[in-house]
């Protein structure tokens, strides 16, 4: 990508712009300092100084952190940062969007499709989940089609890892696959999901992501399916969980929002940020 | 987001990092210069100077362009740029990945699921399509589930617009919907697709995105469905088209790759960049 061209010396101000855009575009990827040095026509020591500036500027607003590893195999890696403050602000913004009575659909549903498919919103939510799950060093993000895909994709992008998507039906274009049946908590119907054998190596560390959790039937189904791949599940994240039932079929999941229901008479939709965002007593701002 | 805090003066080097990351994270969105001035505790005139530097540094490697509009309603907008050179390099990289005989699946299929769900690859491909379609000023990107979603989402993100996803079945959680049947070119089966009434306002300018096109049956089905929304289709993009049949059911589409088939005897998968990337005669490197 960088080879073959005559590189003119870049000034520091330009280098800062170049390095910043490159890091932001390649979250979770380790980049050798020589790559930058070659691209910008300066010594590695200058790049090190640039990186220190980038790191401190991004750190000032909690916009992520820059890790540098020394040595020949070393490099620099950027992780998007979304602190608790930012996560909370985004959760409240989403609550306001979601709790609009015009979203109410007879049967007690909320129309959230525009939110779960929003690239701009899911990019931000994905960064929040990525920041929470990154210390557990997952190898893959896994979801099941369809509405969880945007959030799962953006989370995987922020983590710098691949996304694996289980399908509802086995597809001939995917070769041999493992299929299983489970009861969905929201529809109480028997459903199937299927994952191509070659989609995931044995023993991978995975994070499960979905848009919505009622009883957790889909997440448990996915857990069981992944058991067939000897995967180690290091995290489960959902954009929104339902307050009822409070006991889910899976444990240790993280949600951003809680949907408490719709009061049809008062025309009121009740959505709030999850407890971890507002403190133990559910208070806070 | 920026309000309420005491802002200390930021130095230019730090401002360049902050502004660059913000623009890259908000492609296609117009940002008022006052937003930056308030966040960084400096005058708007300093921000203007910073933006000129960011613009010229990004321009040096064709990494996108920064548009500034003057006046009270004015602001700055960043568009990711992927020139022909970069598009070509990425297409060749994808050809190499795709043309691996281990991807061959009996029946003449190629396993491409890991590619179409790759956040890192689809982010790059999305930028290429966004750069081509942006001058036509689309309001929405539209796709149909499932494998086109990552590319469609990333294209929409680079364009700064929403994604609308047609479903294979009508979902009760989406309210009233328009459904239609069509014959898929690849399976020659009757399929249905459905789009919620509220998903798209009448008369919107849309770009259709998908992962794969054989005869174009799905794209034509989507065109017809969107006719019910009086949408104006300003572009059609697919990651990969099949060389056969050469006559598609839709016109004026743009693909990145052409799948020419698998020679089972010679164990050879033939995938090449599309003509527009390699010159009129299909040559070039």
C-alpha cells in the first residue's frame, strides 16, 4: 500500500493528521512503526514522538487509547474509548429516540428498526461494547441474523476482529454446517440456527452480540450452537433487554437499555438506561 | 456533548488530532465550526486554519476531502476518499482472497461469507462505493437481508445516511409493510421481500447495495418494491457479479469484482476486478 512511491518529507502537523486518521480507520490492529515511517518519509523516532502527541490528545477527551509496544515485532494499536460518561449520554439519547409513542405497534412491540440499522448510532454503541469487552481479548464477534448484524459488525470493527453470523436456515453456499433448534423467548416458537463448519475454528474466544433480549432464548441457543465449536464465550452484549422476565436464560450479559413496556392508556413508552450506567440504585442522571 | 465543562485552551497539534478523529468518525455529517471552537476553547478563526491543514494533509494521500461551507448555517463535512488506484488495489486484494480453491463448494459456489461479513474489508469497500455514489446525493442506502447488510451498512456510514433493510418475511414488530414476490436469478425460486411502510418516506433518493448479483433478479425485485415508495434509485452497487449471464435484469449497476466461474478439473477459481477498475479492455494491473 505504501511502497513504490517517492515519499517527500511530511511536516509534523501533517503527520499528526495522517497518523490519527490511519489509527481511527484501523481500530484494534497492530501497526508497525516502520509502516508510518516509510509512508511519511521520516525516522521512526519522529513517529514515536508523533504517537505520544496523538495519544495525549485522544486521551484528553477519553476518545480512546493508543498502545505502543516496543521491539522489532512491536507496533502501535488504537482502541476506541467510550467511557462511562459517554456511554450514559448515548444511552439517554437512545432512550429519548426509542420512547416515542409513534413507535408503538399493536401487540406491545416497539418499532426500532431504524435505530438498529443506523450506521451512525450502531458505530457508537459498538464502541461502547468494544471498550467493555476488549480486555477479555475476544477472537470473534458472533451474532445470528438479522437485526443484530449492524451492532455486531460495528463492535467487531472497533475490536479489530472478524464477525461470524449464524443463519436461520442452512445455505447451500456455505458448505457443511452445524444446525440446532431452540425456543425463542420472544415468539415462544421453535426456531433453528445454523453455522458453517468453516466459519469458526475450534476453541475460539467469542463475544455474542444481539439487538434485543427478552428471556435470552436466542442467546442460549447460540451458546449451545457454539458449544459444538468448543468456543469460549467471554461476553454477551445486547442493545436492549426487556425488564420482564428479570431472570434470563443466560448470565453475565451486558445491555445498554431496558424496555419496561408500553402503557397504552397513557400512551407512554418506558425505556431506561441499564443499571450499570446509572449506578446501583438506578438513580443518577 | 461538549457543553457544561470548563474548556482549557488546546494547542494546535492537539486540535489537529481531535478534529481529524472527529471528522473521520462522522463522515458525511455537516459539523458547525462553533462545535469545534467550543470543544477546544479557541476562536473559530483558529479552527478554520486547523481545517485547512487537515484538508491538505488528507488530500496528499487521497484519503478523503474536507468541504467547508461559509456562513451562519455553514460548517465542515468530511467525505472518505478512495481513488481509482486504491479501489484497484483493494479489488486485487479481494480477488486473491476469493480465488482460493478451498473456497470451492460443490455445486459451483464459492464460500465468501467471511469476506462479506468482514468489518475491516467491508468498511474499505463501502468507502469505494460511497465515493462513487456521493455526487448523486442519495438520502438512503437500501438492501435486502442478509449478506448484503455489512457492505450496505458501511456504505451508508461513509455517506452519512441511514440504511433501510428489506426483510424476507414480514415481521409483526415492523407494523404495516409492503410485500412483493420476485424470481431470484441465482436460485430461480419465487421469493418474497417486505419493507415496513414507515421505513422510507415517499420520493427518497436511494442507492441499492448487495453482496452478489447473478442475473439481477433481487435488484429488480428491490426496484419494484421501492417503486411502491416512489423512491428514485440513483445507484446500484454490488461487491461481486457473475460473468454469466452478461445481460442483467437491471442496468447501470457498479460491481467491484467479477466471478467467472470455477474450473473444477484444474482446481482454479476465476475472480477478477470489474472492467471500470482495469480500463476498457479489461487489461492493466
